[in-house]
C-alpha cells in the first residue's frame, strides 16, 4: 500500500514557510489505518514490549492500535495540565516555540520495555523529552517509531535509541 498518496501537504501551516504533512486522509481510509498499525508493529523487532507511549495528540491514534497488536499497555503522554493524576513533567523546544509534556508517575515501572510512537519525527525535541521521561521513571526505550520522518530536520540526531518510520521525506 502506498501511504504517501494518503499524506496531504498543507503549505504555510502552522506558519509561513512550513509545509505541514497531514495524515488525516490516511486516517479516513480504514484499510490504510489498519495497514499502518500492522506495519508499525513489524517495525518493533523486539517481542517483549511492556508499554507503548502515544504522544498527544496524533500519536494516540496509532499508538493505541500498536499497543493492542503488541499485547502491551498504552500510556498517553500529554501537554501540561491534561492528566488527572500525579505527573512527571519535561519542558522541550519545538520548531516554533516551547512546551511541556507530562506522564503519570505510575505509568512506567522500573525495567519496563517501551516503544514511543508519534506521527512525525521532525526536530526530535518532543520524542527526546518523552525518552527522558521514560528513563526518569526507570523504563527502557526500545524504539521510537513514527508514521513519517522529516529527515531534512535531522531529528534522529537528537535521539539515542532505535528509530523506525513508515515514510521518510
């Protein structure tokens, strides 16, 4: 299945000069959605994954599906103030600003093997912050995986784990 045909370019979003890669056409196609989740699961070469983290918000969609396919728990990592329980927080830089991510303190146990999933690897700031949160809680980051990697932004250089993606631009 050619997923690239289902990724829409949106010029000048969220600001002039940025070409946003929109996955919503892919999400509208049930077969493409299932195919994507299956392919992401095959990218996880390790058989024993305890938790899959989905990064707010688009990482939740396939992250949950990936967790089901790997027989693992699903952990949402959210923006500041969105989780109802005790959290660990991490500030990180974006391509166009700064933000804070949070994880429940009981979401990852010491020794948990974790896959971190998001829709896009751009500069790597978001995924790197989540890797730090996982390690602070005692987890092992087995892999970060993505629907797509924007290789020209060199995000993989910021991550010190295995990285996999379905598409590379």
